């Protein structure tokens, strides 16, 4: 007859439950993985599969009753760590969408808004287009695999423990959130600069020929100039997007490092690789 103790049962449950909670937190918050278009069954299957693969290689977890206060504390902490790492990458896509909003308002397309299923809100057409470009670049650069690698590394930099996470980890997330505005303005700067020159030229033209209807010719010219600059800058978005993905993954890595007790004695995970030149 096979028999086991309560301690062994808690060890088996915790060895799979705690890593699964952190992985599901990242899957729920990270871009692409947490998209509303992905069925819940696929998300759960991905999380359980990753937890089953990763759990045997992790350091020993604390043997705690999952229904006790200590078990609930561990569960909440693991969920917060996973969601924070996924949210760090989500902020990169928020910066890209902010760049699209700035470009849309400068081009005069601020009224062209549509329902965005990813954020359950309304966003401009240029913002959704740049978000789709960033999503394709995210998958083409294998950044989703590097993000999973950083998640596995976090189990060594911040092991599963009953010790509460340091308050410096949320502060690191707040600092990284300010990157939305700087990165968004940098991405939209070519469009804003070109349209600024276009508006100055239109102002000089209407000053020289007051009989011209500024509202009749200004909107088509600024709209055409904006689309032209977007088409010219698309081939050069690879490098800034790759840098943003690397910064987002590194920001996700810093969260468990600032909250952990001991670093992992191993080389850091590789950054997002650049695509091969043809």
C-alpha cells in the first residue's frame, strides 16, 4: 500500500503550484500571451506545460500548506512577480501606441479612432497599425522566447519563499513606466518633425497667397506627408524596437533581482537577437 505524509503532499503541491502561479501571471500580463484573442484554454495549457517542464529544475520550495496564510502570501507574491515581469514588456507596446497617438494627432487623424480589443478601449488608426508592427517584430525577433527565459531565470534570482518581496521592486516598475513617454516621443519624432516643417511651409504659403484656402489644402498635404514619412521610416523601425524589447526584458529581470535575496551564479540570458541580414 502506498502511503505518504502531509509534508510530502504539501511539497508536491507547492513544487508545481508556486511556479505555475508565477508563469500564469506573466502569461496573463505579457503582450501576445495575454491577448484577449487567445483562448483561455490555450493560456492555461501553456502555463501548465511550462510549469511541468520548469518545476523539476528549480530550487527547493518551502513546504507550506497552500490554504494557510503563509501559502496565500506565497501565492499572491508569485502572482505579482509574474504579472510585473509581463507588465514591464506591456509598457513597451504602450510606448509604441503612444507614438501612434502623437503621430495621429499631428497628422490630423485624431478623429479616426477604432475599438482596440487588446486594451478594451479606443485608439487611433496609426496607433493600432504601429502596435501590429511591434507585435510582428516581437515574434520575428523571438522576444517571446527571451521573455520566457527571463521568467525561468527569475526563479533563481527570486526563489519561492515565505519572505515578503522588497518594496524596491514596485519602485523599479514605477521608474520603468516613465519610459512610455520618452520612447513614444522618440519613435514619433520623425513624423512630428516632418509635419512641423510641412506646417511651417503651409504657413509661409498662405501668408504669401492669402486667397488660398488653408483648410482645403492643409489637411490633404499634412495627411499625405504623414503617410509618406511613415512609409519611409518603417524599414528603420527594427533597431529601435529591438532596443525597446531588450530594455523591457531587462526591466522585467530587475524586478526579481531587486526583490530577491541571492543572485543566480550564472551568465545572464541572451538579449533579443537581431534578424539575419539578407
